[in-house]
C-alpha cells in the first residue's frame, strides 16, 4: 500500500521536508508530463518541474485543501510553465518531437485502429506544436486535463472570456492544421 | 433564445444555417461549452458534410482527452533540488511565519517607543508655561 497523500500533505505543511520529498516523488512524472506538453521542450520542462516543486514547497503552508494536492500542484506547474516559456521563447528552439505521442498498450489489439490512432496522434501532436503558446496552453489545460475556464483563468491570470476566446481560436487553427496535414 | 445565441457566440439567431456557420460553432458545441441553436442543430443532423466535421471534431477531442493518461517518465530525479534546504527549500512557510512574526514584533515595539517619546515630549510642553 502506498503512502497516504493527505497525511504527507499535513506533514509537509508542518515543515517535514521528507514528507514533501515523498509527495514530490509521487507526482513528479505527472508534473513533468504536463510541463512537456505546455512548453514542448524536454529540457525546459525539467526546469519547469523543478521550479514548480520548489514553489510548491514554499507555498504548501497556504494550501487549504479546497482542491486535491495534484490539482493544486498542476496549477503551480501551469503558472511556472507560462512564465518560464515566456522568458525562454527567444532563447531556445522548439522541439516538435516533444509533442509526438507513443502508441498505447490498448491500441495493440487492432493494428488498423492502432495505426489510424497513432497517425492522428502524431498529426495532432505536430498541430499542437504549431499553435501559439497562449492557445496551446489553453487547449492542453481544457481538452487534455479537463480544467474549467475559471481554473485556467486563475492559473494563467487571464479572464474567463480570454480563455474561451483562445480555446475557440485554437480549435479553429487545429482544425486547419489537421486538414492541411491529412 | 438570445441567451442561447450568445452562448453560441453569435450576434443573432440565424434563420438559415449553413455549413460554414455551423462549423464555426461546432467545436464549442462538441466540447460542451455552448448549445447549438435549434436551426443549426437541425442543419447538422441533416447535412452529411457537417456530420463528417462533427465526427472529426469528436475524434480530435477524444484523442486530446486520451493524452491525459499518457505519462512521460522524468529523465532524472526532479526532487533532487529539494534536498538542499539552505539553497532552495529553506524558505518554508513555517520558517517564514516565524521571521514574519519577529518583524511584526519589532515594528510594534518601535511604534510603542515612538509613541512613548511623543507622550513624554507633550507632557513636558504642557508642564512648561504656555506664554513665555
């Protein structure tokens, strides 16, 4: 049986560094995955992950438990990714391969379906990478992670309307890009 | 009706739904954000092109949703940075709380001292003759 996350959170709030280290170890893969999707660069994603974990440690005392710990941590990650990606935008080249997803185990049963899905995913990954940073962030948080527009607006410090508009534009652009690549 | 139209991002209720107009709001309808006005919904049900566009939209959203379960393994232990408290992790809220309370106590003590000095100065002035 794994460690109880709530207990680890409580201990972390009291300043128990080991408990927070355990929490971080449990969530680091998910945080890194979100970071890779948001920034599209694995090196920068590693920086985002580390920065997010450090910020989470500093802010754990303010975590009230209104949402789950993971949701709270993802919010910090999205915020850090938004900031760091903005800073790094002119310094680094964009890695398209970071968006390309691997076939899942569930696809292996039907090779034809698996092939189609893999192709669609690859095209979708490339299309996502082509989107503007602001649009890609909203698509990933809304369509991949299922956040509400309100949660996105809070994490990115934008209005709910801006979040909706970005998603609308992103969907239009994605559709265009998928059409071009098909 | 106007609320429905507003939610669909349109200025007014379209009398005739076209493929272009329907596809413009299709993604919103598919992701659950808006309701299609009835005239557009009827058009979508009867139009093969719009049905294909709907299917494509649904596949795209399904694939995006499926990405949620795919996890990228970290290239190295990301928690290593947390091992050095003095450099990065030392600023824990509990530590910060104590330093904040210390700062507050210092500020209050300073304010009290200044007030006391002020009272003494005032008392001396009141004791001295008002007209010299």
